[in-house]
C-alpha cells in the first residue's frame, strides 16, 4: 500500500491464522488488486486475472484508489508504536 501499486496476490495457505489472506483483502477492498487462493491457481486463471492489469489506465486507477484510501504515514505510525513498546 505504501507504494500504491496494484497487485495480484496469492496468499500462502498455511500461514498462521491465514493472516496473508486478511492482509491481501485489505488491498482488494481499496480496489488495488485481487486475491487468488493457491488451491485455485492455474495458468489459465492467472492469465485471465493478469490481462486486465496490462491496461495502464486500469493500473493507474487502482494506484489512485490505494493512494487515496490507504493509511497516511503508516510507516511512521508503526515505528512510533514500536518505540513506545520498547520504552
């Protein structure tokens, strides 16, 4: 999200508490990408999902949506919270 780049995400299915899917869905909700379950992934599905992203206007729209809706100063906020825990 910090880079405002759209993505096609394939979460690792064995991640603890399926956190990768939850993180990926946050980007999807912003209009910045799509999620494919690893169990559903086939060459044909990957091709079909990637084709719309070859359109520059589609990518620019997704990037704009991510930039507009994603948390501002997220990195600074995370650092501040980590330092507060340490201190």
